[in-house]
C-alpha cells in the first residue's frame, strides 16, 4: 500500500458503482474454451501466434487437473456472445453515469483486466479515454486477477494524495475470455465474462471511504507458471489484520464481510479468525463463474444496491488472485458532508 499524507482537501470516496453482466448462461461455453473445436476466423490464427505460449502452458496444466469434476464441468458460467471486452467496459461506465445524476466526469481512467482484447489494434483504456473524454492519459493494470481492482484503488488514492488537482478517477474492470485462452483455472474455477466500474471522487456525495487497504503478493517458486496456486490462509488472515489495524477498527465493527469468489475451503478457514462476525458474511446472489478482475467492483455494486448502507457502517471486502495474491479493504460508508 502506498504511504499517505495528511491533507486538508476532502477525502476521496467511492460514490458510484455499476456492473454489466451478460444474460447468457452456459454450462458448455465452447466458443471460449480452447479444449473444444472452434470455427476458425482469420484473427484467431494471429491471436494463437501472438499468445502461443498460452497453449503450451495449457498442456502443462492439463495433467494437474486430475479426474473430471462433475460440479465444474456442469457449472453455469456467464458468457458474452456479442460485445467485446472494451464494449462491456464502456457499457459498465455508461451505466454508472446513467444511474446517478450530476456525477463529475473522470480526470483519470484506470482499466483492470486479465483477459485481452481480441482485436490487437484496440486498446480498452484508449477507447474509454476517447469515449468519456477524460483529461489525463489512461492506463491499465492487469495480471493480478481479482486483486487488480484493489491495486487500482490503492494507486488511485496515492495519486489523489499527491496531486490535489486530481479530483475524480474512474476504475473500470472487464473480462472476456476468447481463444486461445481457457475459462478453466484449476479444479474449482470457471472464468466468466462481465464488467464493473467504480467512481472515486473528492466531490461531496455519499459513498465508501477507504479506511484500510492491504495488498499481499507472495513470491512464488515458479512465478511464470499459470498453474493455480491456492491462497495461503495465513496470508489472508494477515492481510485482514493489517487492514483492520490501518483502519483503526475492530473486527466486531464490521457490518458486512464480502469474501472473494473462491473455494469453500478458504472461506471455512476464516472461522479461525475468532473476532470476525461470521454471521455478517454477505454472499448475495452471486454470478455464475468468476468475474476475475471485475469481481470485487461488481460485488461492491451488488451489496450497495442490496443493503442501503447508513453513515458510519463498515464493510470488509477481500479478493484473491490465482497465484497466492490477497487484498483486503476496510470501507466506511459516509454521508455527503454538509
């Protein structure tokens, strides 16, 4: 987490969120699974050449899958059939602005994604910058999966802390899985398509203020491997404790606990944290499949719409990557200052 300095300008907060989740549900999204025969298009051969290592990594992953798991192969997953990655990102951003009046336009846009635009000539960040007319050059954060949003949020707060003229940052996360990439990660995870957006601003409006944020990216013995590595429960517990300490909060003060999209084993390990009010874990109506970089902002949007938070209430939300990465944020809902 970047260091912060005391400032007299209003503290930034997340004042608006939105998500675009495709309606299509499929138990066998063959169009986006490299293990299935595909109708070849001219661009597919280019993509397979550019990202050829992915196909070799897939062969490395196959022996580790073990026996077929019925629960995974039969699980529904959200699959977009028409929109590109940048289309979905733009849709989420426009839904955010359509859903609330008088929101400030973005000074800065940050895009989070793990998947790639299928059109190699198109930049998602560049397209959003052009369509939404942000004032500063955009940039993207990727390859940390669900931890990407926390990284973008941490960077946003550091930038706004260092530059008092930076007032509004739009973070947009989007994923769409197309050949040559597979939707399968290990034995328990199917990747879904979707996008979500969050607007961070100093402007007076009700929203979530970040009180504590911790990001852990443990060193791996083989960091270049794409084989999923389980999150260590001790690392997760440490991230939660550090975030609580930075927020100067007790675990019992959390009104909602929103876990990462992960296997039940890690969720059960949270019971080792004696002070967390486990009855306040919020699972919601979760989207089939893992939204990867878009998961955390989508969950934040779903919770905010479902519970109508009040001034002073706290939220603990954590996210995980596929190679042991963990992030934990403590958010406090604040009404608009008078």
